[in-house]
């Protein structure tokens, strides 16, 4: 149960971005942050450098916690429900602002970052992002929610593009095109742990991961055709009968679409390893984003397949076989790409790719075992003597 906050008035969600920029001094504009130039040869006091990037992490954390509580009670008004005003424009702006704030270096380097805090500042960002998504989904017209999610995912990805490489000697010093921050946002903004408890958050993460993967692997010009072709191949045996479980069917489509999108991305990476090796930071970012895309599809499959009341699986054998085929191929792709990462000592990014693919393959393999349960059961029945004896006489004479 929530505490009684009825004495508060409703706020405009645009205030979140204004407060982050004006009161906390965070850089929310497109492109890399611009700091005062330090002239070479001129000694700069350490205190001056510190003051130039001061961030009151405790106050910011408390602000995020307060915003999360207000959003959970819909005390932020999501403006622009109509198409003429832009669907959920204020909520999109808020999520983009939180995205850019999560990339601010001061958020991770401030001395007061964890002092006196029960929770560290970065740990509250996924909760705030999820609350923005859930509040928007409740306040926006139902038929416009997915449109809002698509537009918001596009805006979030655009806000992470054209970022500069890291400082010399840092792990992202070679990231000239800013791919690693995009991977960080996909991984950290809406975590899988948060997404598993809300279908709206899971869908938002799915749209974000798919859009980010297309941005990172911009060489693929026929994404829609490749995904559609593979979707048709995977789901060719699905029946078209009308079912009462329409939400489950829709979520299964989204889950399969996410897994297939990751499949297309990893297949392209495997075929163009020579090109990917030329930009190892992009290689790492693409693999991480593809992995997140696959895992959010897995999360959607898991949370919509199991009936909590009966403990039984909802999807048909054909649907389980379809997801099993994609997950099997993804597991093989993980092993194939991993084998190409040889010089892991000389190139830390390749080591990170290999470690990530190892974890991803294990996670996918576990879900593949769940999804192929009906398939294995059917194979055992076909090979057992009891099932052969129990077959009707007519079927024994059939070819």
C-alpha cells in the first residue's frame, strides 16, 4: 500500500527535465558535454576541476526516489494524449532526460555518490525509468501506447548518438562513434529484473533494444525484410484459429520478434567478422545490445507462457517449437562468434565479448530447454512401445 500523498497537487512531467538541467546542472543537450577548456601549460588547481563537475548525488538520488513515488501514484500529468499534441510527449522528454542523466560522468564519480545512502544513485534509475513507462501506459489512451513506445525508443536512441570517445587510457577511449554508451543505456536504463514484473516495461525495453541494434548495425539496410522472412520461417506452422488468449498471442509475437531481431543481428555479425574487428568497441556494443534484445524476448516468453494459477504452459506445441528453433540458432551463433574472439589478452573488448556471449549462451540454453519440453515429449512418445500399441488400428494402416 502507498502512503497518503493526497495533499500534493499534480505536477507536469516536463518539470523533471527542467529540474535535472537547471537545478542539478546535468548536460541534457544532444552530443557530448562541453566543459571549460584547460589551456596546456597552465596549472589548474584540483579544487577548481572538482568544482567544475560537482554533483550533489545524495540530493539527486532523493529527487529520483521522490519522482518515482509520485509517478507510481500518477501525480505527474502526462500531457499530449491527442495526436495533434504528440502522444505522451512529456513522458518521452522525461525518459530521454533520465537517459542522458544516467550517462553523466559526475553520477559515477561524485564523492558523495554513496555516502549516507541506503541505495546508490545508479540503482534508482531503473526504477524511475520503469515508473515513467508504467505511468505513461496508464494515462495514455490504450490504442496509442505502442505508438508512444516506438517514438520514445527512437528519441532515446537519438539522444545517445554522436557522443565523443572516452578520455585517453579509459576503456572507451577507442569508441569514436559512441556505441558503448548506447549499449549501457539499453542494459541499465530498464533492467531485465524490473521488466519481468511489468509487460509495459518489457515492451518498452524490447522497442529500445531493437531500435538500438538497428542503429548500431546501420550497415544492414533491409532489416524489415530480413526479420519478416525469418519470422515467417519460424512461425510457418502456427495455427490461425481465434483464441480467447489474445494478449498472450500478441506478447508471443513480440517475444518472437525480439529474439528474431537478435538472431538477424548476430548472423550479420558472424558473416562480417572482419569488418567488426576493425571497430572493437562497436563489436562489443552490438553484441551486448543483441543479447539484451534476445533476453527481453526470453523474458516476454517466460512471463506469458506460464499460467500462475494452474502451473501449466499456455502456448501450443507449434509456438514452443517456433521459439525453440530461434533460441537453438541463437545459441549456435553465440558459440560461432565467440570462437572468432581469439586475441582476448591483447584486446580487452574481445575478452568482454567472449565473456558476455558465454553468459548469454547459458541463459538462452536454459530457456530453450523450457520451450522444447513439448517437442522432447512428443519425440519420446513416438519412440515408445506403449504409444505404438495404443495407436488406433486405422492409423497403423495409414502410410
